[in-house]
């Protein structure tokens, strides 16, 4: 899965929306959804929101593409994932149209959203922070659906172009990392490593940071951008035989960590040193597991299974409550939006109804008439007729917002507990099945048999 940056739409909003809604690409428009607007009138509704903007900016909308691995997802599932992404990233504040294209070998989503929020009428600011938030959110949602994602580096995510280059074996960064890893074991110090890189054809630049450039490469690459293990201090530590930053031991929290499956771990089979470290680490993790079980009064597999089921049920229950609350907030948000449009345009619509030459009146106010009629239809669909008072709607929204905040905190806590019990369950089964990996006192090791 990959997400491109949000591309600005400056003057062709209707054309862009028509393109992504093409029936030939969207299975006869079955894979077209929208929020806060309809696909057919989105350009008019975007413009109406923009008219009231405090900060209009220069863009009419923004265009995001989310692509999936060929054959990994059905068009319907891709569309659902796209809706999850749009709702979470845009927070119910921007009108959008989402479509799923199926005309290529890989299914991909197109998301066009208003550059101005209909809630606070402020302009959407696209920058590195907003892009990385979209990327992280998309990756998390795809993982939750069991789909693959582009794996970022330790410190810095790879761009889609860089990822494709590495897949094709053409990435300069990948080649530089490979050269350093190959040369480093025989180096006496950092300077020795740099001399060897020069002999391999790399041009070096010294300054605040060390940079290298391969033959044919346009720009220099700072070593520190290759990852945590390639910064100057990290390279010096690796040459001296000290642990690299990515291998630094994490501070133990007392909570159980998943045991390392030494028997099926390729690195453990290839490296006696790593196998020794993993054996010691498993002893520590086993002790944490048994301490946790003792502290929580879990003395049998049945008890542990009940705790795991209870934790999973609690997570599911809170998630359902959270989704229901968010759905109600979405309904209320749309009600407030369409009610505001209805109230503002109702006097104009009454003029239209009473006008003697309706065709002439319509030619001068077609956009507003379309907006009013669309708002009236949506209010009926939302069961908001007669119109509720604005003050009451805001009070309901405040109450729902507070409830959502509390549920989000409760959901995170439930997820942590579910993960802990899942780790415990896996550890106990490994301890019982593969006792040769971790040797425990006999009187303790039989408690859960």
C-alpha cells in the first residue's frame, strides 16, 4: 500500500471530480461515496463553503491517492478502507468525494476534499507533518485489515519513489548502506571506513555531517539519513564492537514481552552470539511473564484463557461504543452544516418560488437553488425536520465530544491490556511446548500445566 502526497487543485475542480467518478473506472459509479456533499454537486458545495472562508488560500481542493498491492484487496474492501482513512484524517470537517478505481492491475482510491473546512471555515494546510499523519494513519488502517504496507526506515520513512527504487535495486541509499555494511567489519576506525568508500568510487564531503555520492548520483547523501545505525557516532560504535543504536537495550517496564522463538529464528541459527543473547533475554521475559501471572492470580490455562477472552471482549465493547458515538457526531455535524445552508438560502428560495419568471431567476441563482434543495433533501434523510435549534445542536455536540474523548482513552487502555494478555498467552504456550529454550524452576514451571 502507498499514499501519495495531497496534490492541490487550483482551477479544475469539476473536471477532477468528473475524472475520479468515471463510471468505467468505478464499476458504474458503485464505488463512489461522499461526505457533506453529493458527487454530482460537490464543486458547487465546495465553492459555497469557500465563499465563507476566513482563510481561503489558493487551492479549491486537494487530491489524495491510496494504492494497494495487486490482488491483495477487493474493490469493496479498498473503498471501505478509503472511507476509514478519509473520516479519520479529515475529522468530519471537510466535504469530500471518494472513489475506487478498478481499471488497472492494482486497485486504488482517489480522494478529493475541500481545501476549506465547513465547520470553522479555515483552510487546510498541507505540509510534511500533515502528509506523515496521513501516511501513518493509512498504514495503521491497512495493518488492521491484514494488508501490507511500505515499511519505513528506522528513523525516516521512505518516499514511494525511493521504495520503488530499492525494490528494483536502483536506490543509491540502499547501495550505500550495503557498501558500509560490507566494508565495516574490516575497518580499524571511521577514517578507515571512509577511505575504503573512496576506493569504491564514492565521493565524500566533510562538514557538519559526512556525505557521500556514488558515481552518476546527482546529490550527496548524508550518512545519518541512512538510518540510526549509519550516523557517525553509530558507525564508530559499531567498529569498536559496541551495540548500535538499534540494538540498545530498552528499559524494562516489568510488563511481559513476547519470547523469542529461538528454534525458528534464522539469525539465532546463524549467530552463536545472538543465540546466547536471545537465551538470556528469554529468561528475563519468562520471569516477567511468571511474575505477572502470580501478581494477577492466574494459575491455570483456563484462567489465562478467560482473562484473554475478557480483555478482547472489553476492547470490542469500547470500540463499538466509540464507533457509535463517532457516527452520531457525524450525523450531528452534517445536520448542523445543512441546517446552516438551509437557513441562509431559504429567503432566496422563497423569492424563487414567488417569482413570475422562474427560468430567469434560476439562471441568475442556479447554484444557490441547487444548494438549498440539496440541503433540504439531506435534512429529511437525517430526520432533522422540523429544524432543531442551533443552540441545542451545539450542546449535543459538546456532550458527544466529551464522551468520545473519554472513550478514546478507555479504548487505548483496553487495547494495551488485550495485547498484554495475548503476549502472556503466547509466552505460556511456548514455555510449555519448548522448555529447552527457557529453563525454569520445576516448582514454578508446572503451575500452568
